């Protein structure tokens, strides 16, 4: 049985963790099964795309990165606020 402190897990992974180890395996398999990042030509094309266009590709890895970036942005803002409070 998988035991994880959910407070330490990015929110994007919480639904996957609720399904247990089988859910994790299924999620990871899905990430790799349909990604377009393995094609070198596609990767070069994607460098020219705006973030909204990248999300429109509906690539699981890109979508995961976007969700993680949202959470990181929130954490950066919290960290910034804490640092400002310490300066007072």
C-alpha cells in the first residue's frame, strides 16, 4: 500500500494517488503513450509556439508541466510574501 503525505504532493497528482499504485502506473503510461515531444521536428516547431498554442496540442506532458507551473507560481508568490514580511 502506498502511503504519502498529501500536503507534500502537487495537487495535480492527488486524483492519481487516490487510485493507488495501479492508478499511478496507468497515469505514467498515459503520459508516455500519447506525447508528441519524442518527435525532434515537432519539438523544433513547438519552440515557436505561444503557451496557449502549446496547450492546444493537448499533449499530456505539456499539460502536466502547465499544471505544475501553476502550482509553482503560487508557491513563489507565497515565498515572496514571507520574505517581505521578514523584512518588516
